[in-house]
C-alpha cells in the first residue's frame, strides 16, 4: 500500500507548510490599503435626542 509510505508525503506536507507560513504571509502583508484610515478627532460629537412621532 503506497499510501502508508510517509517518505514523499511527509516532505510535501512540510514544504507546503513552510510555504504557507513564510512566503505567503509576507506577500499578503506587503499590500497596502488604498485608503489609509485617518485618526478621529478627540472632541465628542454632539448628539440630539430623537422625538418619536407616536
């Protein structure tokens, strides 16, 4: 039964996880968002009460 021979499959598993954990995250993290978030001002917004019509 060739499925029980771990030699080629274990190497494929290890190399694929090395790719997933090293190469792919660095490629994803290099992308920047087109609209960087701007910091909000510290002043509180004035809220008004809502009068319900019923």
